[in-house]
C-alpha cells in the first residue's frame, strides 16, 4: 500500500512558550463518560485507528465471535456479506447469543453484550476455552462506532431482534419478531459504520476481507468461511467459499504456489500440552528468503514471540543433530546457524492458548514464556521423526541448509565491506554520492536516481543542505533470484547500504539511518517502473525495517510539459494533461518527458524535488504475507504466475512505451 505525501520545506524550529496558564484542578474537572461514550470519544484506544484499517477491524471483531463458536465446536460456518451500501452482515450457525435477562444489568443479555464494555463469554465463565478478539470489548465497540446495528438470534424456533442507534443505544428492548425452523440456530449481526467516526472512508476493501477470511479458514481446518460481496459486478468475485480440511498444510502449499519447492511433502506437526494447542506446517523452497508467519488464537502476531522462539530453537537443534548424525556435517565443523536452517523456509506456527499475554496493545508479539518450551517440544519431536522416516526428503533439506551455510560464509566477507564504522566517516561513503551538508537525519533526504544524466540534473537542481543524490548505473541485481553473496558483491547495492549507514538484514538499526527520506526517482516509463520494482524488492528483502517504518518514498515526476507563450504547466497523468489543455486553450506546445535527463535542473527541482510543489508516495507494508506473495510472483523464478498476472492486469496499463 502507499499514500501520497505533500510537505513543506524544512524550516527553522519555531520557538514555543511552555508557560502554563493558571488553572484549577478540582472535582469539576473529572469527567465520567457513560456507557459507550468513551469509545466514541477515543475510538483509537479500542480499534487502533479510524482509517481503513480501523474500519475493517469492526468486521473482524464480529467475525471473531463466530470463529470462537466454531473453535468451541458449536458452529461450522461463518458468513460475511457486504451489500451495495457497504452494510456488513455477519452470520454464524453457532448456539446463538443468550436471550434471557442478565442479572447484573437488568437488561437482556444481548443488549448487555452490545452496550457494556468487557461483557462477554470470554472471562472464565466456561463458554470458551480459547478466543480471539479484544478481551470481550468487540461487540460493544462495533456497536458504539456504528451508525446503527441490528442483532438477530435464532433458537428455540424463534427469531429474537434488537436494533441500536445514536451511539449504541437500543431503540427498544429485545423482542421476538417471528418464528423459524426449530433446527435453525445462530446469530446474525448487521451494521453500518458511522461516517462521523470513519471520516476517511466507509468503503470496505474486497481484497482485504477476502484474504483475511481465507486465512481464517486455513487456520481453522474444517470451518467454512463464506464471503459475499454484492458490490462486485464480476460474478467470480461475488461469492467465495473457503474450506480447508488440510488446514496449515494447505496454507503452506498456497504460500509456496509461485515457488519451486525442495521437497514435496509438507512437514506437519500438531499436539497439545498444558491446555495449549500447537500446529506447525513447514516446507522448504529453492528461494533464499525465510517466510515464517505466527498466530495465536487466529491473531497474526507479526512481531513473533515465544511461539516463534520455540520453533526456531527446535528447528536449529534437530537439523544440526540430524546433519551431524548422518554425516552432512563433520563433528568438528561449526553448527549450522538459525539463518542457515531457515533459508528458503515457509512455515506457519499457530497456537491456541486459554490465556494469551501479548506485548503491546496491538497484540503483535506473544509473551507467554511457557509457550516457548511447549512449541519446541512438540515441533522438535515430530520434526525429528519426519526426518528419520523420510530419508530422501531429509537429504534434500540437509543439502539445502548446508549450501546455505557455505553461501553465508562467502557472503559474510562481501558484506563486511559494506559496513561503516561511523555515520560521520565521510571517506567511506560511495564516490558517486553527492551528499548533503546537514547531519540532521530527520530532515535529510537521499534521491536514488537512474543514470548519470538524471543524476547530473538532480545534483544541480537540489538543495544541497538537506538533499543527497545517489545515481545508479543501470538496473540493480534482482535479489529475489540471487544469493546474499552476489547481492553484497553488487556495486550498486553496496553503494546504497554504505550510504544509508543503518546496516542490513538482521543488523538493521534505523536509529543510525542517515536520511529519513529515501526517495526512488526513476523515469516515468517501463524501464523506470522495472527499476523501482527491483529497488523495492531489495528494500523489502534486505532493509525491511526501513520500509516498514515509512522511510521509503517514490517521487512523481511529470509526464508532460505544456507551454503557451511564457506560461508553463506540468501534467503528471494523461487525465491531468487533458484538464490542463482545456484550461489553457489552443496553440499549446506539449513536450512528453521520456526521462528525467530531459529536464533541466530548474525544472526537476520545481516539479519533483521542491517540497512546496512535489508529490511523494510513501511506500508502506501492511500485510507481510501479501507483500511476500507479490515479490515472489513478480520477481521470482516461476514464469507462469507472472504471465497470468500480466494477462489479468493488462487492461490497467497506462503510458506504455513501445
């Protein structure tokens, strides 16, 4: 994903007066927010943001409840429907929420669930052994942030109904509105996100909903996830059914579909210990990048945690033990490292825990210490058995990891030459770099440009106080297809690593980054797009924290210069060109820029580098799995998936140079 950024040129810091005006602090200053008012007042505390990500979080909170019913053994199907007005309907065939009166609130239990924070069946009452969601605040938070929400519950041959409006208040108490087949049971929640809260957008992404529901089906084998999107005109996109009896094995096969695999059989391990359920699926491919995804109670723990630590220690221990026992490593040779054992691995680690503890409010890192040994014991024992029982598959894996070890030692030598002792050690900077004079990384920018011609214009047109220029010669190495050794021997890649000064791969430290804006500035043609993709592949594989933390940008040079007399305008798209032509009238001189080198320094500064006028696109990575799939498909060895992608997306192409 990406976002357009318009900014101002760095100015001198303003002086602020930090004196505090006299103000009393007494009983009248203490506010008590009733019911769900606190959620509407500070929605970011409950769903992280009110952007598109927060909007989709509403769906996941309700879906989680259906999944909890399924994990408890009471539901088989969860259905999500988005209608033409972006109203969401989530149905499950579970037990249906209780419809009696709650003794603590005096209201119906359903009204209590949707209007009282921390009211639910996930607090030790025995309704659920494990659950996802945000500690029971999900349903009430969704209600609070919806323009309206309706609940229908089916059981005992009756249909129970309640509607909430105006910040989550029940229009009238729960009532019976009809009858149904006595065999029917379950819940249906229908809601419309409040545009007063979600001011950025209330339109759901088809791909985001589809991919997450598919992922939930992978993580919960045997549970059917259905997605209906009534907004789609394409019949192939209107209805999806996800059901994977193979669970994580099918998930790994799905992730490796665009890769050549080392061994055909996917290693699958499962077990439980002390109430903790563990599932792991593993398969090596011929690539060089590890792809390990971890989950706890269906929540993607993007930062890993104790379950990943347990997996890593078992993988390293068992592979080294097998390699030495079977002669792939000599007794006196150094052990294989964790990186050797993970090269080219695709792995899914999923644990179900009755009381998960996460580091941080966003649940991105699992902290339960007992999980480490639990995963290590279960996965280690079953991996060892797999290697013993499948000698041919084991041999392929051993050859893969031993070769990775040899390549690592060779890469280490090449990599050492890219390191700099200090960010101030100017003599070690690459010769092609035209550095900026400022040492304040927060305002410094580096432009990665293609060729000496564009580099020359950029060097002359820049503001040398805070803008650095690094010209690249031709297209850089495609790191998706190359071992680390080749990457670190590549002159252009070495120049970038040295210039940035923050290290590479596992050693990246963004606090040492010399520029807080790394701007890719390439020509607006096919070759320029290819170079951008190669650079983004390099950043994703070798400098991922720099990419994830938002330091990478793409410049937007104009496609056209339009002149009438002494008046000059620039157009960045064909549509914008038509608008400019209409506004300026006839007798126009129109120049189509084929490359940045065609612009003189003043034009390049004015259109593409001046913070007052330029438009930059910040590159972000919201979904590591989707990003990995995209880079593997676009830049990997397999041709067929790339060919199919081009055929499917050819009609979107604009400005094709032939």
